[in-house]
C-alpha cells in the first residue's frame, strides 16, 4: 500500500478502487451517523452549551467549506490527493476520541475543548473533501458514476437509519445527566472515531490516478467575477443566500426547542430525524422525475414554500396541550420537511449547473457553494444571539367567540423559539420571492406543478394497493442500479457498430 499516485491504472486496479469506494461508505457513514446531526447537538446540550454555542457548532461545517479555496491551491501544488485526504482524515477523526473523553466532564473548559475539536474536524474534513472529490472524478469512469454512487448512497442511507434507531434506543434507556448517559455519549464518539479511522485505512488502499500536467495557473478572482457579472445567475445567488440563511436560522435549533421547551427526550428527536430521512428518500424519485420533465424552478416553487410553512408550523407544537397531539404534529412536520427538502436540494443544485455556461461551470458552481457556506454559516450564529433576545419576550393574543351556548376562548402565546420560527419563515418567504425573479427554460406555473405532484401521488397510492405496487415502493435502490446498468448496456451497444 502506498499513498503516492499511480502513473497508470489497470482495469483491475480501477475495479478494486470502486469496490473499496462502496465498502468505505459503511464506515464513513457510521462515523457521521454517530457523531453529527442530532447526536452532536444533544452532546453539546449534555455539556451545558448555550444557544450561542449551539449556533456556532451548527455554523462550523458550513464556514469550514471556505477552506476549500486554499485547499484547491494546495492540491494543485502538491498534486497528491490521496495523501491529503488520508492525512486530513486521520488527524480530524482523532478529534472524536477527544470528544469521547469529554463525555465525563462539563463546564466552560470542556465546552471550549469540544468546540476546538469540532473546528479541527470540520476544517480538515473540508480540505480532505476537496482532494477526495477531485480524486473520485478521475477514479470512477463517467459511464459508471451513477451506478457506483447510487450503491454508495444506499449504504450511507441504510447505515444512517439503522444507527439512528440504535442511538434512539440507547438514549431512551438512559436518563439525562446520569452516568449511563455519559457512557452512551462516550461509546458513540469512540465508535465514531474507530469507524472513521477504518474509513481512512480503506481510503489509503484505493488507487489514485496521476493528476494531469499543469496547464497554467488560473486567476481565482477572475474566475469568481464571471458569475457575479451574469444578472440571472446573480438573482439565483440572492435566492440561495436568503434561503440558506432562513433554513439554517431555524433547523439547527429544532433539537434545542424539542428537548428544552417541549421537554421531550433526545430519543424522540432521533426518531423524528429517521422519519425525515425516510420521507426524503421516498420523495427523491418524484422530484427528480418532475425536474427532468419540467424545470428545476418549478420544483423549487412547490418545495420551498412548503418547507418554510412547515418551519412556521413548528409554533403549533407549543400551542397544543395534549402530548400525543404534539408528537403527531411534530412527526407530520418532519415528514413534510424531509420530503420537500429533497426537492429543494436536488433542484437548487441542478439549476445552478443549468444556468452555468459551458466551459465555465467550475467558477459558477464554486460561487454558488461559497454563497451557501457563508449564508448557512452566519445564520445559526445569528440565531443563537437572537434566541437570547427572544427568551425574555412574550406575545399573547386571545381569540374569543361568544354565542348563546357560551364563550369559546383560544389563547395564542408566542414565546422564545416561536418568535424565532416566525422570523425564519418571513425570511424564507423573501427567498421564495427572489426565486420568482430567476429565469429558467421549461418552467411552469406553481398551480400546474402542484397538479402534477398530486397526480404522481395518486398514481403511487394506487400502485401501493397491489403487491406489485408494494414491491415498487420499496425498490428505489434497485431501480437506480438497474437504470444505471441499462444506460451502460445501451452505450456499449451503440459503440459496437463503430468498432466493427
């Protein structure tokens, strides 16, 4: 095993690398599932983090992406992507061992060490990820990208769902603040460290093609100036910035809201996350089909407002008195958010590529990614500060209906996080307005797109009523792989007459 690139890759080398690429997803997915998302936020609360610290923690992965700019220059000079990816992964994931030891401590010092470790993990992950992406584009043949990454995505999703359920059970069996809860957090981060190091070992075994010779140094400032000079793409950037700010102002604090204000267990939050992921997977095919048939903007025009309304509807959880009703309300909202964010993520990525001129896509996509990183990074920090402000405010509105049968009173009380979700919704509505100014060929009216969504949903429900329909509903990964194989066979069949 060597970390140096290979001048020539044989077919056997490439096939071995692709198999390792899929296998590695089990371990990298396991590390992420046990040490990020809801679990990371719950761990911060376990250590006594304030709302501001939770906001900083949520901002780190996004702001760290800005390190990809110097990482590009490092890769171009060093030209050893595997070395960069492996070393960054090894150093970064040892920080998980530090976090595991912090499970038995609390106070300001533990929090500062925790934030520093997370900062190093995110920063090194961004540098390693930049090298990884460039390396994978050269390793995986273009005609097999769909097949390989579909299989990888299936493993990532499956591992995330299974470990999410296991973590929910572990939290459900231990009391908050107990020694057993300390041990659960320590075990999760220690297991994440081990699986992360195994992932780095597998990555080190994968072959790296030699990078092509340098053709000259491009002026990064000039490249980034091109997208800003395009009026239509500039309008898209305003939408991306306002949208990312709105959703990242709210979503990182869902765990804090549900645990601290609604007083539900962390295990319930993890189950909500699992439900959201399942809805995301099931809706992805629908949005992909509609975006191909019509336009990405049409999909965004449906998904974005629905997601924003779901964020605002989180206020309803604090108004309902019955705990069972609150649980059902939160499950429904997370299903809606999971399904709609799938469409937003898919369509926003596609529209950025579609509006990028041929030959200049790199600069346009990089500008879009940096806009996302800045907006999504600033939002949770701002949210943490606003949370402190709204914590001491309250707005009460009483609706009263009088009739001969009596008086019906409906009190509406907005406190703390309720203001917060309402503000995020207002910014989200502004983002939807900015989206309406973007021009994309093939777009249709929102009402027509809603009709298409309903038609697709009715067709899916009719299919589910049969055994064949049940099989089709659970056949997403296999369908993706079959589609990829059919495309490969078709391409080979077209090439055979030329070879003869």
